[in-house]
């Protein structure tokens, strides 16, 4: 009798591959997707706040929409491409174009009124400061 190793994620991987195959070649027509691509992000916690770095090369900074609401930070925008130019003469296309959308849950310590963002050299940097800590107060007991 041969022993086989049980992999609980194998079935999910198989389903994902089947779904990918089902929507192959339909150029963003998937009803389940909310964006055409998602920028890679790094999130760093620092003593005074959180910093998000998102790779958005080729995106006009004026076309990036960032808003915080109900404990969520949403970053969305679009990298435009001419459909005609995209097909003529290319043998391979790996760069994604179209809408992007990322959403992050903000911790209770985030001060949403002071969030700041800048975009330089294709990297979007969003700084989310933390609320100033309330210092504990010693209460004297009279007796």
C-alpha cells in the first residue's frame, strides 16, 4: 500500500487553476474581479505610525484616489494604455494596464485625519500616523 501525503491546500489550488483557465484570454471580463491589476505593496509599522509603499509605475499621481472611511484605507487609480498600440508589433506583454484597487483595514491607533501621501519615481508612499498616546494618570486614594 502506497502512502500519500495529505495537502489540505491542494484542492483550493486546483480550484484556482480551473477558475484561471475558465477566464483565460478574456482581458479583464471576469465578473469576480474588482480591478485589472493590483500594485505590490510593503507595509511598515514605525513608532509614530504606519507607512505603505505601493509600486505604481506609469500611473499619473493625479489619477490616484486615496480615502479613509469606516476603518478602511482605499487606494485606487488607473494606468492607461492605448488598445491599438498594445497589440501592434508586440510579441509578449506582461505589464498590466487598467484600473487598480487595494483596500487595507486600519488599526484603532491610526489617526485618519493626518494621513499624507506622495508619489515619486513610480512609488506611492502613504504615511498613516498613530494617535498620540494618552499618558496614564495616577489617582490618589484618600482615606
